[in-house]
């Protein structure tokens, strides 16, 4: 069974190049980064999926700034495509075209996808796969989640070729690579997951789980029109027993499985003092001096209070860094009455953000008294994350699959935060970020290795099949 899938994937290089090339031609850059959004890319993918008989749904989130006024999110039902079961759900039988703008019109509420009775999607019995996995709980739906959007190319002179035209080069020890904006982030994952899905479709095999691909909008700019909107607008889309693989981060050997993020806290501090002549600080209250002291004290004292270490993370401690600073007065000989700076804090998940804020308030009050200023702050981002357990069946299944395909032993890691996975983990859904990549995302001459696209497709196919330990 596996051999059939692997042999399809081994011969899928042309498909990988086609998918990467066509997606790259349709720059899905967010409006705030000067782009039109994901519509063209989504429409192309839709026609590709339709031609190959994959049922899908598009959930549009309204965004007037984007082409078509929407940010599209695509859901592809891989299991249904292979088993033919989709015909019985209204999701796939409703009139052509109703999926367009479904989210905007509220129509999604009437689709069976979000309202069908609990359990109707469980189908392992039909395929005869998955029954040997009794030592673990089975996932409700196995999601492979990628994002459609890409970041802008940045400084064009740093590119050796047009970032929107895929260039194939065979210049390294690891075989051919494809160069272009988005080919790794996140089209490698997208391509791998589509090839894995095609492997099932073409060989007539049925995945061992309900398997769905989710291609989200707006990941690069905070997921407001992507994952965050989906969770809000379609509360029934995910279930607690779902598993989610996000092939959108990793390392060159594919050995790290991200299961956790540090809590993220971005604060903007505004200090109000009293402006005075540079020669008479005694008549003023130096807001910059107060702000600077606050920044230094927050950096050093929070470090001391929240000083635990956790080897899951790199660095293995919480970080409290002053970052953005706006200019205040244009001249040197004035005591400034206003100050503004920001702190970027990445806190080990064991420390609730409220506890950190309490400590910040204590230090802030002392600085206010000392410098006779008032300081206010607001959070630009505040995300408390929950880890996927290290012993999650998703982690062990993925680990076994990576070992089988790449011969690599994996290890769980945490990251500085906050990834799109935190939205799901907060809901208690097991979710891991993994892929084998050279980590060229967001760089000029971004590239992806074809061996990684196909290797990751095999890992994903094994996950879809059940567990690679199963003699299926
Ligand atoms: Zn990405």
C-alpha cells in the first residue's frame, strides 16, 4: 500500500514544478503589504482541484481592500475525494457557486460541513484502515494546514531572477531546487500536501482518517482574515479530537517538531512628563529619562523574577526586550515631556501573562514616583499559548513517519511565538508545526528543494494512511 503511494510520489516531480510555478505566478500578497490578497491563487487552485475531482469549499472573509473584496480560505476534503463519500453531504452537492462568498453572506451556517451531526464524518470502518491504532486515540479529522499568502519580494535587486517566475536550478548537492517568492513559505507545504492527496486519489487508496487540507488566507499578517476568522465564523469547523499538521516551519533535517510557543506580550509605553529648558531639568520632568529607566528595569528585573529555563525553547529563557522607539523632540537642549517605546516579551508558557503584568505595574509605579511622570501602556499583542502534549499521538505518528522517510530522529521544540498554531492549541486541539526546509522564507532568492517537497509529501501520505507502524 505504502509502496504504491511512494511510487506515485517519486514520479511527481513534474507535478511539484507545475504547482509551484502556477502558484508563484499569482502573487498572494496581503493588502497591507501592497498586494491584492489571495483570490487569484485560490481560483487557480479551485480549478485544479475541480479537474481532479477533489471536493472543496471556499470560505471567504470579507476584506474590501483585497481583490474581489474577500480573503479566501480553501478546505479540500481528501478522504471524500478518495472514498466517494462526499456525495451524501450537502456540502458537496449544493448548487455550483454557492461557496463563493459563503462566509460573507452567512450561507456557511446552512452547510452540512458545519452543522452535520457529531460523528457522521467518522469513516475508518469504510476503509478498513486505522483499526489497528487502538493504543492511541484516533483523530476526528487530520488537517494539513498551509497558508496561501506570501510576503512581498523585498529589495528586488537582491533577486537573481523574477520572484514570481519559478526558476529551476540543479546546482547543489541535494538535487534540483525551485527559486521564487513563496516557493518554500508556504507553497512547499501546499504542494507536498496536494501531492500526498493526489497519491491517494490516483492509486485508489483511501486515507485512514478523515483528511482535510486547509489553505488559509492572511497568515503573514496575523491571520485576522484566515485562521482567527475561521475559528470565529465557523465554530464547528474544528473539533477537540482533530489533529493539525502545519508544514510551515522546520529545519534542514526535519528533526524539530514544534509543539509549543512562548507567551507573547508586546507593550507600548507612553510617558508624560513636563517639558523644560535643557538647562533647567529641575523645573521639568524628563519623560525620556523615566522611559529609559523603565525600559532598563523591565529588562533586568523581569529577567530575574521570571528566570526559569526550559530546554524545549531556544533561547531557553523568557526574553524582555525594549524594541521600537519613536523620536521625541528635534533639538538637544530641551528636556522632553513625552516618551514612547515598546517592549517585545516572549515568556515561557509556565508564567501567566497576568503575573508578568503585575510585576510590570510594580516597576512602573516606582519609576513614576521617582521621576514625577505618568506612564501608561497598552498591549499591541497579548497571546497566551498552550502546548500540544509531547506524548500526543500526533507527535508520535509524525515522528515515526519522519524516521521512516528521512531516517531522522525528531525532537519536540518550542518557538518564540506566536504562530498560527497557537489559535488551535488554545482550543485544546493538538497541533504541530513541521517540515524539512532549508529555511529561506522571506529571503531574496527563496528556494525549495524538490527532494524536500517529495519527501514531505511521503511523510504527509504516511500520516494520512494511519500510522506508519501499521502493516496496512
Ligand atoms: Zn509561512
